[in-house]
């Protein structure tokens, strides 16, 4: 075991930093059994001294919270920050919450977007998670908890990883760094049983902001129970705010106790990708290369998903020539890494057609979302991807309930229930909402094996309800491989045939009606209360219109059928926006639905209806 540990684990130690001829020089101490690390970390709790970052001097990361172990004095260096930081006493931590994630601005340079995820703020958040984890795990003094940290390709990733490391280590927990990783891998590290890879860890942090612009970043948190929910994130941020105040109030103090923390680096993606490969081989009857001869193109959008071509597809025998944007680049120079983005989908379609490939796969930045393209360039995203996954899951689990978000089409409901014999259960938008609803249904005896959003988030019961874009694609590859092994076809037509009969709208659009929070019509109230009033008024109008029919069961907003189509007006989960989705056989029918909404919302002066007005007037 010791020999194996030497291969996969790299120990990282930092001794002392000093100034030499105006530049930082660092003396390193390393374990004799561990390979030398090129990129050593600014780490360890206690009294820290940064070079080139004046706003971060005179801080102490000890005594994060009552009961935490104080750290010994360790000096370290970090790359000079180019970000403009907020004043230490002017941070609203709760504004960093984005549902079940934390997101903020990590890089300066975009007008009107001040940096909110500074290194001190990040350390406080990491320490808040450590405090939360210690409480949840109820660890005793004999057991040191361990946290894994990974990140996507963003340019702020290293800076935030270092700050998270200091926050976790300063709380007395051990740290395992994965470097470039995927969000699904971070969750898997909490359930993998492998001492050689220091697994399982007690908690995991993924540094990512999904498909948002280069200047943003954020955090997702996991335990072996899955991703943390909204209440947990609020709890962590409240703890972080208290810890942050102690940074200001306590200043520098002397450590009262001495302890050491372990910070190591592990190539966990090796074990994660190996599991994906094994899953496809198993589905094909333990054939070593079940995808041999298949030409599959991958578009990673310069995010963290470039591994899929070389580490998953090629070991399975697939040809991956023509794959694109596999190299990590946090400026995302080619297209937004987002399977919902039209330019991104156009890019993977072109790659498949130009290379005469059998299949195409595209990931978002942190690989928890994905979409696909067949050999003709037909997209499997949004309703089509849900239909395809439903067909596969319902073959394996007859009659199961498919949980989706609220904006899925009526045609999808017909397909799932009439063609596949399943049950379609729409719920609130938000991948965690959809997943939690599927878990709830199972808990009350209604079997559900798939929870999936139109955004490309998809989670399966068999995969611990983790929204894993790579695993979703593995389910499609399983179908390709097993069909070939059984002599039932050798191309992506096997998948295309599974969605035959899916009724798709002739016209579909999404319009965003913004609520002006400064408008006098709000009378000082919240945009959420105002938005709910808009929805209630629309609901009353629909009840009196015989051409329209309100959905009998609806968990979000107001969903209405009419003119051969439907619309859904809902309140955004986080922003002062009322998104309006309309689907209809034709644009003319869609306009009729739009006019019904316009007549109801025009009485609310704080709602910007320009997008809706332009839509109904342009026809």
C-alpha cells in the first residue's frame, strides 16, 4: 500500500517565504517518499503573510469558530492578486448564494461587477464549510476529517483553490487537492472506497461557476449524502460571515495549540474515468473495446471535460479525431461551454458533420451537464435529451416516474406517458429541486429513476442522484455498445430511433420580463412579492377566458394551454425576472398566447414588457 500511495499521492509542504532582491523566494521541505511538486501551495493556517497583496496582510486564520484548533505560525506566499477587493467590513455573504451553489465575481475587469469572491472571503467560506462539516459529522478528536478540492478551467481557479485550502487546513481538517476536475468527480470522491486515493473523503468542494463568464467563479459542496441544499448553503454563509468578522476583530494572535495538517494532491480523475470505462464495458458484456470503429467527437468548450476523449472514449476503442476545444482555457475563446447555447450546439454539429462522425458529445464547463448529436447533426438536448434518457430508463424500469423541470413541452408528456408507458412529473426549475423531488417521490413509494432538466442536468437513482453529464453520456454509449454487441445496429440511429414519435412544437421561445426593483409601484416591497402578485392576477384572468385552460397540476408559476400550445410564466429562482416560455404549432398561435399574457401584465408598471411587446408586435 505504501508503494501505491507513493505513485498516486503527492505530499505538499510549505516552510517559509522570504523576500530576496525584491522577489519572493521559498524554501521547501518535502517528504522523502513523495515526488517533488512543481507548483507548491500557499497553505496552512495560522499567521499568514502574502507577498504583493496588501489587503491580505495582518490577518489570522486561527480560531475560526469556538472549538476549532488554533494553528501554528506558518508563513507562505501567493501569486499577487490583480483583483480589486472589497473593504473587509463590507461583505454581504448571503448575496453570494445562488440556490444550492455559491457564486460571485472573482476577477476584476468587467465594468459594474466588483470582485466579491476575494481570497479572504473565500477562506472564510471554506472555514464555514469546515465548521458545518465538523458539526454534521460529529467527529471526535481521534479522527481528522478530510476534504477534497477540485476546480474547472477558470483563470481564478488556482487563486481560489489556494484560499480554500488555507480555510480548510486552518480549521484543522486535512486537504486533498485534485486540480482540474469535474463536479461529478468531486461528489464521487465522497463515496469511493480506495485508500490509495485517500478515499472516501468526508466532504468535497468544487470550484466552478458552470457556464458563466470568465470573471465569475463559485463553489459547490458535497458529502456522501449528495450535494448540499439551499438551507445548508445559507448556514455555511452565515458561519462564514461570523468567521470573517473575527478576521477583522482579532487581528494577529499567537497560536495556543500546535497541530499539523496534511495537504496532498491526488490524480482522482484517473479513478473516476476508469469507473466510466468499466460501466460501458459491462453494458456490452465485458467486451474490452465495445466502441471500436465508432467515430465520436467531443467538444469540451475549453472547460474541464477534455478528459472524456482520451480517458474514456479511446480506451473503449472509439476514434476521437475531430474533437475540439479539449484544452482547458478559462477565457473560453471558442464558445460558451453550455449545451443550451445555440452557438455551442452549432459548433458540435459542424464538427460531427465535417468529420463524418457517428456521434457527438458536448459538455458544460464542469461536466455536470451535457448534450449529444447524432450522425446527421440532429441535436439531443433539452426535450429531445429528456425523451432519449426517458426511453432508456423506461426500458430498464417499466412504468417509472420521470421528474423534469417546469418548462418541458406537452409533447414530451405525451411521449413519456403514451409512447413509453411512464409517468411525467413536472416540478420547479433548478437541478437540485428536480433531484430532491425525485428522491421525495421514492420516499413515499412512487418509483422514480430519472430526474432531468431541460438545461442538461440529469441525475439517475443508480448513480446516487448525482447530476453527472459524463455519466449521462455513458448511458447513451451503453446503448450504442450493447446494440452493436447484440447485432442490432452499429451507429447513432439506434438512439435516434428511440425518440421517434416525439411531438415537437412548430415554434418555441423564451422571453424575460424584468421587474424594476426601484419602481414606485413596488412601494418598497420585494420583487418576489410583486412577481407573485403578477402571477395571481394572470391566473385570475385565465380562469375567466374560455379559450385558455390552466394546468390542473403545476408546481411553479402559471402554466396554461390554448391555441394548440401552452405558455408558462414563472418567477425566477434568484433574479427579479419573470421568464415566459411559449410553445405552439406556429408563431401565429404563439402570438395569441403572448397577447393573453400581455393583457394581464400590462397593469403592473414595474414589469418591463418590452421583450413581450416586441414579440407580439413583430408578427
